């Protein structure tokens, strides 16, 4: 959300009234999400309210794509400094799997999974580094201070990471090929 403060001495919304812009991210209360994804809103007969309904599968696909876009920026030069300049790196590392698992059978989502689990690519190592995915109990990525200096080379295969993440369809596909 972008909040703008206006001068009290100039009419609001005139170009000269803007004092400063503050970039603030605010998450809505849980009940707002529940309402926007509810059948009640989807089937509402009140005005055009139903157009505000958000289908969960579409929302998860969009969020998986957004996570993918962030993670693809993590190349072989990634380190703590670079992560600090990518504020969504922690969110993307933590939640791309959850968003992708919502409907891993959709071709677009399956493509995201295949791309991000490619062991030849540096962003797989970066993701595993941020989440410590190879640990016996992967951690929640919460702080840049908890990261080691940079990712190490991963030896896991696509099958290993697909199984680790619980991508059943991808595991079955990889085993059968």
C-alpha cells in the first residue's frame, strides 16, 4: 500500500500538495482473506460484489509465479548483501513450495516446480541455502543474520528435492522417466 501525506495548506490531490510518499506494506486481517475467497462472495447477488471474489487456485498460481520471479534472481553471485536487497527473498523461499503444492497438476505450476528444482541452476542452491532445505529439520527463513556467508554447492537431484517438498506428481513423473 502506498500512503501519501498531503499539505494542509494546499487542496488535496493537487500536484503541489504532496509532501512525501511512504511505502508501507500492510496485511489485511485474516477474515478479509476468508471473505474474498468465500463462496458467499462468489455467489453474491448484491450489486457487482461477486467480481471481487478471488479463486484460491488462481491466487496460489499468481503467488507461485511471483515467488519464482524473485528466486530466479538468485544466481551464482548471491550472498547476504544481495539477499538484503531482495526483500521478498525470504517470503519466496519459504512459501513457493506451499503455493505450488496447492495445485501442482496445473501445467503452469508444474513448469515452475521443474524450473526451480533444476539442480544445475544456481537458484536451487540459493533456495536451499536460505531455508537450509538439506537439514534434517529445515528452518523457517526469518533473518539474514542466521545465514552462512553464501550458498554451498548442492548435491541433491530434482527427485530428492521434489520428494523433500512433497511434490507427489513431480516425484511420480521423475521416477517414471
